[in-house]
């Protein structure tokens, strides 16, 4: 556990004017892209990463965290106003949010979504701050054999929970690990799979791969399947004072479902591979088993909105528990944060609490600040976001694509990175068409270097004899769990998303 002076210094770094400005900018951008169906915070984070290269590491990561947090609430806005979720997890919010809006209470619905989102997110962040350091201390006591077994266990969980097929998930993981071998061999220093391009000596660019597979490929898919008709008419933001306000009594009446949703989102978010969509629907299903509080679920219940938004937002902070504690990203958003860390020369993992403790606690402070800014920005900008959702796709996607090209060109220093980005986009497009989960591929790619290092060290420790793993009970237990989870998830035939 870091010293108190380091913790206080980290929080002090977070609450500076420059950091506050970028957090507000990130939250506002996240809410905006979340309010536009088809964009979402993940694409926005992927596009923004190259532009954070010149920023201070804490400011850059705080900006990305703000985008993610703002986007989680922003997805509820079109779900409520036009019954078209801005993000997949907001689909559960639309079940009660849109009916309440059609009753003349769209502002009340959006404010309930905002309050529940901020509450669930804050609870999750507090759990992260409490658990991350002890978990990192535990991870530091693990040797290469245990770390290798832990990564294999994580791959088995992620591959089984994401996508429709465990086999395809494992294939995607292997392909991601294969791409991570491009460049110089860390053990012998010999180049591998560089095909005569010296630019690949240091490996495939994290920024090019992330932006290409997540942002550019998604833009291509959206353009290919763009709807020819205009957006649905939004519900007008009208109504008297009571219809535009969530009273303390109404919020307090939802305290049970908010607490349960925050708990569900935190637990599921801490498990790599389970996304916010699963948390939102699980929380909603759990809330339906209780009393409806006067308005039946599905007909505009505030409790239904509170249950889904508290759960999907709580996933965000919990996703960072495995990332900061053991170096394994729990979601694609956490994986993007890994690339942000690495372009600033910081290696994610449990050693962060020893080498970069001040930065990590600065990040914790920025996350809490982002929750407050999410609440304040959301309060004053609801009417503006209702106009944003009408933005035509013919304008949104070309602008986003331009940002991708410019950002990757600046961060990689030439057109080779742009070309690699396009190759990654095509690969992502093909993988998605064939049913291979891109998220698994990217997480495996980000973890590839550490996996290879642990594998090489483990082979030396075990004298290249797998039977010797019996002398490492923790590693053996993790490998058994990996086998059990693979069999179980393989039989149930798919994942949650």
C-alpha cells in the first residue's frame, strides 16, 4: 500500500485546473457521442487516444476516462427520446425510459437515468479504490508460472463469454497473440514477421491496431448498413415543473434498485469479458422481481430506469480492478486505457502501485471528479443533446474517419501507421462478418508481450516439463479452473453479448 503522502499528492494532481478542464471536455464529448446512435464512447476513445500523446499522462488518461463515463449516460438519451439506444447497454433503459417520455416526462426520465448512472459509477469507483491496491500486492507475489496460468484462465473466460462460440473466441485470442509476436524477439533480439518493413521492428502499433479495429471498422460497418430514412422524431422536451424534475422522494424510493444495480454491475464488471449490457439486463430482471412502486415495469417505471443505468455505469470502474490489480483488462474500454498507458511509456500491471502510485491515485481522483462533472454537465445540457441525436450520419461518419486518419498519422509519425490502421480495419470487418470476436483479439494482442515473456520464463522454471507445474499449486488451480470454465462455457454455447 502506498504511503499516505503519495496518495494525497496523487489526488492533488487530479484536482488541478488543467485536469478539471480535460475531464469536463471528456465528459461532454462522451455524452455527445453517446447521444448519437452508432458512435458510442469506445469509438470516441479509440479516436481520441492518438491526440493525447502530447498531454501529461494523468491528463490524457483522465480525458479518456471522462469520455467513457459521459458516454455511459449519453447512450440513455436517444433510448429515452427516440427509442433508439445510443449504446448497446442502453437498450434496457429504453424499456421504461421511452414509455415515460411518451407520457410527457422525457426530462424526468433522463434525469433519473443521470442520477442512477452517477450513483452506480461512484459506488464502483469506491470499490476499485479499495480493492485495486491489495489485489496488486497479491499479484506481485505471483511468479511467472502463476501469471501465465492466470492469463490462460482469463483467456478461457473472455473467449467463452464474448461472442457466440468458445472455439471462435479461442481462435481470435490465438490470432491476437500471433500479431503480438511481430517485431523483435524479446529473448533473442531477432526480427520476426516484419516482411521487410523496418517500421515493424518494434511491433505493430497499438494505436493503429486499436483505432483501425474499433473505430474505422465500425465506421465502415455503419456506412455499409446506413439507413436511408431520417431519424425518428424525438419526444419534445416539454412538461410542467413536476414532469421535468426528479424529487428526492422519487430518487430515495429507488434506492434499493440502485444499490442492487450498482452491486450487480460492480461484480460483473470485475469479471473479465462480461460487459455492461449483461449487467443492465440482469439488474432490470432482478428489479422486476420486486415491487413496481406504483408504475408497472415496461410502462415508464422510474425503478426500471434506475436499475439499468446504475448497473451499466457501475461496470466502468469495476473493469479497471483486473487491469490495475493484475494487468488484465476487463473490457475493451480498459484495453484502450492500456494503449494510452503504453504510448506514454507506462507499463500497466500490479507494479504500477510501486512505480507509478502517484499517477494511479491521481487517476482515482480524476474518476471521482468525472462522476461529479458527469452530473453537472448532464444537468445543464439535456436539451442540447436532444438536438445532437438528429445529426445526420452523412456528416458524423466522414468527420470521425478524418479524425482517425489525422490522429494515427500524428501519433505514428507517417503513412505506414495509417496503412496498418486500414489493414486492421479490414481484418476487424472480416472477423466480425465470420463471427470471430474482435474484442478477444484486441485484448490478446495487448497482453501478447507479457504472455510471451511469462511463457519463456515458465519454460525455464519448469525445465520445459509441464508435469512440474504440480509444484506450483496456485498455477495448477488456475489451469484447472481454465479447463473447467472452457468446458462449461463451451457447453452453454456462447456468451452474454
